[in-house]
C-alpha cells in the first residue's frame, strides 16, 4: 500500500511537471519567464466568489450541496485561493439561519422553506474555509428585494410586509435607497450576520440603484419629494447621497458588531468616463457615479470601506472598456485602502493577448496586477470557473502565481498590534512522523489572539529573513506541522510566527532540525 501511494505521488509530480512544461512551451517569451521566476508577494488577497444567484445550489439536498462545495473548496485551496466570498443574501432572503429574513429559494427551491435535513450553509462554509486556512466573507446584495425569476415571496418577506418601501424596475423589486428605514434595515441584517457568525468580512456587490434600462425611469419621485427636495440637492446628487449615507452607516454597523470584521465592496468596473469627468477613465460605458449613483472614490477616501474590488471583467483591448486602461486608472485612484482586481476567468482565457496572439490574456493581466501600485491581490469571477480550469487558469494559479502561500494584506486602520510569538516551539518524533509543535501565545483580547501560524524554512547558512514569501512553506490554524524528513543529513532552521485576525505577524520563534 505504501509503495502504491509513493508511486501515485511520483506519477502526480511527473504529471504536474509535464503540465507546467506544456504551459511554459505554450506561453513562451520574456514576460512569461519573468513571471515564472519572480517571487510571489508575501501578502496578497487571493479571493474567489461563490454565487447562489445563478441557481447552482437551488433544490440541491444538503449532502449533494456539501459535496459540491467540498470539491470546490479543495480545488480552490490547491490553487492557492485564501478567501471565499460566499453569497448568503440574494434578494432579501437568507442562506443562513435568520429570524429577520426568509430562507432563500436559491437554496431550497421555495422562499421561506427551511432546508431538509436542516443545516446552515453559512456556518458550514465558515468552518470549512477556516479549516483550509481561508477567510470567509459573507456576501450580501443590499438593495435587491426580488429578482426577475422569483414568482412567489414568503409572507415574512419585507416586500410583503412593507411594499411601500420598495419600487418596481424592469421586473426587479428594489428596496428604495432613499427611504432611511431601508438603509437601517439592511444595516440591521448585516450587523446580525456579523454578530452571530465568525465571518472575516462582510461583502457587498455592485447593485445600488438599479442598472438603467433605456426608456425606464427610476420611480422614486415621491420619495424624493418627501426626503430630498428640502435638501436642495438635485435628484441625482440626492440618490448618490443616499448610497453614501448607507455605506457609511453599514461600515459603522459592522465595526460596532465586531471591530475586526472587514467591510468590502465590489463595484462595477468603470467609475466615470472621461467624457463625463476629466479625471475619469478613457472608456465609454456604464458609470458607477452617474448611472448607479455609487461614489466609490468617496467611500475609499473617507475610509468607509476596508477593501475595494472593481469588477474589471473586460479584456485587454476592449473597444469601450479596455482592461489595461481601467487597471491603470484604478491603481492611480486606489487611495489608502487595498485595491483588489475582479478578474473574469472565462473572458481572460477566451481572448488573445494583443501583443502575443498565440496566448490568452492571463499572463499579461497578472503582470499588470502585480506591477502597479496600490493593488494587493485579485478576486476570481467565479469560483467554479477556476475549478473547471479553462485555459489552464487554475493550474497556472497553482503552479505559478500562487506557488507559495500568502498572508492577507495589512489593515492598520483596524488593528496594527501584532500578537505574541508562538510558545514552546520544538521538534518531536511521533508514531506518525517528525513534527513541529508549539502552543498559542497569551492574549488579553479577541483582537490579540493568534488565529493562524506562518511557517518558514531556511537551509543551513541562509539568513533568517521573513520579509518575503521565498521561504514561506505553510500557513496553518493548527499547532503542529509535519516535517519532510529524508535522511537526517541536512540542517534547517524552521521559523514559526503567529498571525492575528488581521494577519498582523508576531516576532519569530525558531528551532533547528536535521531532515
């Protein structure tokens, strides 16, 4: 049995090398060689969205859905993904246990019907992600109250209970952002999730006021007359102010519930076109500021969000929204908050690189992402596409871009105090092999607690330097690490550091071993 496992391991390694060699042959050139040899960042957000709105889980039984998600998470972990953005509120509903909103039809097939056998997808996902060293960000759609495909609402749904607080638009039902009770209600929902679940982040997408449809006006004149006319603001400025107030209030609600939970937003990929504003991008498409009434730059400048993931889903060379133009524009306007790039997996691998038409665009997009200031990672739209590996996208993440683990980007405005270093670090033989063991440092508050540990390895004579990822071998939430013992002839220094909830890193604990 042991020989069979060793044989399988050898075969896997050979296959991986063949795949990588094939990719290198396909994507030859100076740029590829640079990316293959350039060390990956030590700190980088490597996220993926898992959506429910596409119906991928609708009507699945518990066991089937858990098996599906387990397979996705296992592959995403292998591909180096370190954060999952899991959609838990699609249309004023819940893919988690809630006394405020009804169970989602995107989970059970009928809104308001609990899953049978009963389970809580959000709680299960938190546990599964944390076991794999991934963050879990609960993703909610704030203002969409009903999608076009929903025919029957639960009696407990807010559209049924308070229809006067919503408006209809092109088959959708929207919580009117101009009504203060709606803003407070959504913040109440978000705070409830934050208080009751051990989430790492609360994430919202790009749906504020509805995406405009030609010939259909937003039916909020009465709301404007009641709440906006006396302000002296135009209706457009009033709408933007409504969303600004909501973002500020949501930020404060999350902070009050749990101060370490990150708040992030994923806006549409164009802020403003240059023809609308001299500081805008050289693009010609829908605009956050003018069409969705979302002043994303203000939120970043005011510190109301902790991270920003613009959905730059287009290809390099797109006639109306060139990826190259947009990533440079967002980099210049990143502000004092980490900028992550929303990447469209399928479009990236379906379009050729304009400078090298024999290959797709992943390589050049990654080069841009990692070379421009203010950018600290990316998020993949969508997780299943990474798993399905079109154009070897997931393989390239695993074997090239995410070949070493990564800590999360720092957020010192939330917390900058490092935890204590691991205690009682030692190497020990057990019946299962040679292991490092340690214990957690002492902590006075939840913010000080060590949640994970980073493990580095240095060969004899190498300087212990943890400033890069070149010696980072693992990040774990456990208190042990199995050493790759060979013949006991080579001496190494292993370093273990503690990471708190915000990935502030402790001083080093180190031990010498022979492997």
